[in-house]
């Protein structure tokens, strides 16, 4: 994997090259995850365009030397894309990756050609959500990633996966338990302190899409649909929970391709 150093962040990323001249696509993973949740869908999408799939700082093979925020992660991603020679792109972010995508859209709108929220939401944490983040920080600090993974596992996949897809459950467990406890602490604080983007979404100037697993236990289909009330398109992925690209890479890639096709003239 190529590496990009940006200040305190060392980012490793997959560069799924394509001979196509279509606008490139950046795929951002969620929490506590890494590029492995996107890679199969990314390979499919790279038939149409260049696709970049990073491990965010501190996750997977990437490193952070300091705490981060949604804003610093967004800025890291813009710098990463610039270093790869890409100054305008479409971003698709899963869950925490969607929070970063909205942050990026607000901070640096000129680089974006389109935005896709995948199993994600625009609304910030309420008081109970913020308290749960602080508890997660304590769990990570005192019991490590394994305890965090065990707490999150029941809600990550479509319920049927726990009986029907043992390999997928094992793969996800491997991904979650391999994230450093310190990164989990930083990310939980960054998500707890993130802005609310509910009022910002309808003001977006680029094509906007929402993809959600039909069985997502963390982002209800109603919450996903609420983001496209005024503009944008909704794609529901059957037999998927909170991790549509990992659970159903073909259907997720097809939804993203359909969205990009719908907006081909604006995305270019
Ligand atoms: C994620 O998948 O990134 C997390 O569920 C996001 C969150 O905890 O808000």
C-alpha cells in the first residue's frame, strides 16, 4: 500500500487505478474499522473510475502521533487526495466516514464532485450519545479493543449474519479487535464532539446520495431517509446491516454506480 505523511498522520491507502478519466472516488471507512470493509466494493467500483481507499490515521496500517478531530481527518483526506494528484473527487463515507465526509464538504467544498452517506447520519450525538462515547473511551482505556469489539458486534451486521455467515462475523471481529485502543479513544472523542450537519445537508451544492442496509440497527432506514427529504437519492441494500459494503459489496457498488450514473453530467 502507498504511504502518505501529513504532519502527525501517516496514511496507508489502496490506490485502485483505472484507465478511466471519470472523476475519482474516495471511500472512507467507519469505526472501529479500516479499509478492509470497503475493499471488495472498491475493486468493483474501480472498473469505472480510480478509487482511493485509505486507512484513516491510527486505524489499520495507518498511524497517528496525536489525537484527531473530524476536521483534522477531513483535512488529512484532502491532502492525501492532492498528493495522489486528485484535486476533485466524489466521497462515500460509511458511518463515521460519513461524518468526516460532511465535515470535508463544509470545510473544503471546492474539492467535492459528489457526496454519498453510507449507513450514516447528519445529526450529532445527543446527551445520552455523548455519555455513551465517554463510557466507550473508558472501556477502551481499561479493557482494550476486544471489549469494544464485543460491545459493538451485536449491532454491526444484519441479524441473520450471526447464524448464517460465521466467516463474515470472524472477519469483522478480526478487523475491530485489531484497531488500537488509543485510536478508539481518539475517534470516540472526535465523534462525541462532532458538529450537527442536519441543516447543512440541504444546502449541499453537489449530488447527494444515501445508502443504507435494510437491517441497519444503528442507523434506522427512517433516519437515512430523512437526509434525502429535500434533495438526494436513497438506496436500500437488502440483507445488510450497518456495514453494507462489507456485507453486500456487489449491491453496494451497484448502488453507488447507479447514483454516479444518475448524476453523470454533474459529477463528470
Ligand atoms: C461507525 O460505524 O463508524 C460507528 O457506528 C459510528 C458511530 O459510532 O457513530
